[in-house]
């Protein structure tokens, strides 16, 4: 199993550009989520999904869209990039939200810089 | 009040020392507890789950105290390679992260 795969690893965007960060998992996990982590800060939840066709907002959803058309994929779209979105983005999945002893598995991260 | 609170540290300890971190949580209905390790600008990696009876994995011991609503992580015989940030995660339903405790192990 590859686990959670994120692409790209690095990305530089100009202000106003849009792009999609890809996330795929091969563990048949129902729960998937996106976090951002700014330097010296903790993880902040952007969006999450408890299953195909279901998405919901996290703590910092503004400027981002998600969709979950399949169990495996959970892309994150930046609609119009801003310098404030410069961050490291992590995708994470779990068997099921709230399931006992079902930890989050993280992808390697995407390091995004917006100039 | 935050769902999960951790002392940010840093904890600066010599090699071979024993060090312990605590993490308090506010939701008494929480069922699942985890410790993660995060190296600088890398993804968090699961270190261990925390079970009610306590559990050990090599030099690492995790404990849960439901009455006082905290979990702990004990690291024995610290190695230089243990230097990292340690995150506690608590899950009643959603996942709640502590802000992390930074550990520096020095020669």
C-alpha cells in the first residue's frame, strides 16, 4: 500500500492563480481531510470528508474548495491564490471519523509559496 | 478553553535522560488518543496509540488518566534522534490536535 499520496511536493504560484492539490489514499478510508501548517504553528483543519459525496468545512475553509467524488481521492482547490495561503498542506485519512483507535495517516505534504 | 492543551516546551534534555510530556483534554467523552511525532516541516507520524491500561513500545510509554483527563508520554534513555515535536491527538468524534511539545536532546 502506498498510503496517502500528495502531489505536487512543491509549488510556487503567483497571486490570483488557481491550482489543485491532489490527495489519494489506497487504504479504503472513509475519512479524509486537509490541514495547513504555517511556520512554528500547529495544524489547522481546512476541509474534511466523511465519505464519497460528503464534504464539510473545518476551521479555515475560506479560499479553498474540495470535492469527494470517489473514496480514494480528495483534491483541494485554491480558487485565487493569495500570499496568506503560503503554507505547508497536509492531507490525512482515517478508517472512519470517531471510530475507536483509528488514527490519522498523513501524506508527505505540499509546500506552497504564493508570491 | 481549547480541546487539547500541551506545554509547548522546549524541553532540553541530555542524551540518556528520561523525559515526560502531558497533554490535557476537555471532552470527557473522548475515546481515542494518540501521540504523533513531527520533524521540522515534515508530516506528523503516528508514534503510538494510547490505551486505557497504558502501553509501552520500546523506550516509549503512554498512559491515560481519564479521571484527570490527560494523557502522558514517557521517553526513556533519550537519543539525539528523538529530537522532534510531539503532538497529542484526542478524538471524541473529530480529531483534535495539541499544539505540540518540542523536545531537544543534546549530546
